[in-house]
């Protein structure tokens, strides 16, 4: 009886989260001038659309620039408003120039979630660890293509919200050397019965001296604050010396508002000291 009730509560919560994600406020962000190309992926077995925004500084000289990668990076997704935000912050010298690379989704539930043994998760996303393949696509195929097409430094960042935030945190914990800067708004750390958070202390104990900056935020959304606050507590007790991190607790924000509410602060804190 108790197991059935817990499963019902979990499914109800996931339904509420799905609905909250589907009724995001409507914005009409201007689409910035950008590059667009298709990249066939042997790893994913499909062709992915890649959007690339370069700041004015890129065209004014021969300087190489760091790159910010973004899942949910389609034109009808988060690419326009993040590109416009970076343009504003770079323009007023709040952060140094960055190239933005957006990866357009085909099946975000598949690509952004790791393996799960939790039955309720199957109602929301596959349990097959699609994140491992998606991570391999980024590291083994996309990095090389971007470095070939653009003048880039070896510094890289990644930003994401919700399931993309989960992917950001999981990437940091599984392959910390992939990026130097990790930004996650409302990461879906409830996934797989919050196993990622539960294993965080052990994971951090094996980190080497790779310097990482990690910023994350949690709203009042279902399954969010209890897990982001838990991760905050783990970091306070067990963060590796090589990691600089900051948690922004945002109980007044909802799951569908937190990205826009915190993005400027996140970029300023994470990138201003480069």
C-alpha cells in the first residue's frame, strides 16, 4: 500500500512538473544574427542542427574566444534569449566575450537523462542513459567541429535548465574535465530517486585538481528545492578544493520563471573572473 501511494505521489508530481513546463510565459525574443549548420552524428545516428552566435569582438580581430555550450539550443528554444543576454553582458563589460553554441533538440527527454531504476521516471523520459551518448556526441564530435570552424580557446562552459540542468550537473560529476564552467538552473535532480545527489559526496572525493566554477539555482518547483538544497549541503561539507561554487536559493521563483530570473547573475558570477 505504501509503495503504491508513493508511486502515485511521484507520478502526480511529474505530471505537475510536465504541465508547468508546458505553460511557460510567452516571450518574443529577437533572433540575433547567427550561424547555423547541420552536423551528422555517427554517435547519435542522426543529424543535429547547431546554432552559433559570435560576439562583435570575434569579427573585429583574430583573437580566439572561449565557448559556452547550451542544450535546448534551438531557435524556438532558449538560444535567442541566452544569445541576447550574453550580448548585453559582453557589451557592458560584465563578462568577457564568449561564443555561444546551441544544440537543437530532437528528443530532449532521451538525450538529457541518465539511466534510472525508478519506475515512475519511465512515464516522463526513457530509462536508457541517453545522456551518455549525448555527452559523447558533444565531446567527440561537436567540440572538434566547433574548433575547426571557429577560433576557440580551450576554455568551455555549459548552461542548462530543468532536464538540461540535470545534464549539466551529471556531466560535471561524471566527466568534470569536459567543461570549466557549469551553470544549472532548476536541475531535475529528482531523477532516478535523486541518486545523483545521494552519491555526490563520494563522487567529489575522487575529483582531482581540475579547476571548476559551478553555479546552480533552485526554485519552488516540484522536486526541486529539496534536492538543490541537499546538493548545497553536500558541497558545504565535501566540495573539492579545486571547485568554486555558488548556490542561489530562489523560493519565490517557479520552474518556468527561474531561467530568466537568474541568468544574468549566473553568467556574471561564473564568467566575470576569467
